[in-house]
C-alpha cells in the first residue's frame, strides 16, 4: 500500500509535467516491475531487462491511459503483464522458425552482459528516425534542452519540436518491439 | 542501453497530460463519427417522410432504442477495456440484454400474428439492403473509435475491437432507423442484429491485426 501511495503521488506530479517526479517515479516503479518480470521469466533471465525497458517505454507512451483518481499499481502491472505475454508470444513464434541450438548459444553470449543493460540500443534506433524527429528527441530528451531552446537551435517551431518528440517516441517504441 | 539511461531520457522535458485524456479521446471519436453518419444519412438516404407520425409509436422507439442501448453499453465497455488494469464493473452478458428484449418482442409478435403474414414480418421490403446500409452507416463511428483505440492501450485487442464494432453498429443502426421504413419486430430482430454484427466481426479482426501495442 505504501508503494501505491508513493508512486501515485509521483505519477500525478509527473502527469502535470514535473520531470523530476517522473524520473523518480520511473526509477521506483522499475524495481517492483523488474521483480515481477524476473519471477515469471526465471528460465530466461537475460530477457528481463529488455522487457523491463520495453515496459517502461509503454508506460511512457500510454501514460495518458492512467486516470489520476484510480489505483496506479494495477495499471502498471497490467502493462507489464501485457508486454510479457506479447513477448512470449513473439518468442514462441520466433522459436518455431529457428534452430533451438542457435538460440541456446545466443543466450549464453547474452548472459555476459550486465544485468541492468539491455541488448537493444535506443541510440542506434534513434539514428534511423527522420531528421526532425531525431533532432527533437536528441535536443530535448537526451541533451536536456528546453523545447524553446531546441526550437531556436534547429530553426523548427516549438510545436514542430513537440510533434517530432511525440511521433519519434512512438516510432521508437514500435521499433523496439519489432526488433526481436 | 542501461535502464537508468532510458529512464533519464523518458523523463527529460516530459509533456504534461490533461486529465481524462482517454475519455476525451473516445468521446470525441464517437461524437465526430455519429455526426458524419447522420450527415451521410441525410445526404444519401434521407429521413423517412412519415417520421413525425411514427415517432410516437412503440415500434419506432424499440427500433431506435435497442441499437442506442447497444451503443451506450458498448461505449461503457470500451472505456474500461481501453485502459490497462481496470476491472469491468459488469459481466459481458449485459451486452446482450437489448437484443434479448428485441427478440422477446419479435417472438411474441410472431406467435400472436396470422401465419399468412409471417413472410412479410420477416422479410419486409428492404431486407436485401438492410445489413449493408447499417454496416455502411456504422463506418464513421467504427473508423473514429478505432483510431482513438490505437492511441489508447487495450490489453484485449480482439475483444476490444469486437465491442467497438458493436458500438459502431449500434450507432449505424439507430441512424439508419431514421430512414428505414420497416416496423415489424421479426424484421428488426434478424436484419438489424445481423447489420450490427458485421461491423463487430470486422473490427474484431482489425483489433487482432492492429490494436496491439
């Protein structure tokens, strides 16, 4: 219950646009979510961090589907569960088409990575986006410039930057999912 | 990529979200879709000329009311299904109540009428076009709610698509009722229900194809 209260306070601040609260919210929320995924995917621990990051991307992309007056933890776990089921479905389709031995060696190699690291590289995916989306995200989400500063720097309008970030983040979430 | 880096990126310059964003999105989709459907009706089919005279009758209100009740129930379910982790307040059985009422009315009519009239009661004069017209008038609401749902997060895509189609079919049928001359309960119980099932089936498939996120 304490987790619910704390996360909910942070999330409602985040939905009002407080970046610090949102940062803290994502950090706090990722702990129980990681535990949730780890418990259920104990046969494939290397996939946990990938899936956690995909879940965080989905939480971000779908944060407008959380309503401030409702419980937050069921919403969080429902997203994690949906992402996990979707992942397992994709994986079983993938496995049916692939030699299981290859998969085995892939996992062995993958397990050398650090636990909090995902094999997927958002930076590389970012490079494939159209320039206006890439620059909008680069300046405002990675370099931490304000939207107005990014607009001044690129010569794009403020709303073009916002649209670029919005569309770009959606495209990244999609790419993330499709990169099996 | 490290999870901390991702979190940093997601939270930097985060945009605020207005309250009730999901409800507004779906509400707007329904309003726009229904308005377009009405415009299509007026432009292509026209209102039935005796609308004023029939508008007080029981049959007319059943004909309007059953599809509208379907649409209202569909909307309630969609609002819940579009957001993760939200338990349904009602069982799915509630969705068939308006249809059950319609069928009871149809069966009573059937049993209490002269068998010589049965064919007329069932087929009417327009059964050939009924399903197609309802499905066509359901299209605007179906497309608009589908686009809204793509921006939301249904965790049961097929079911959500099917009920969104049911909602669209309900709107399509009630709009079509303003033109359609048929008044017999057996006709409505068969052709209107089939007309509403078409968008539902199409959107269940579309849900499977492209409501996953």
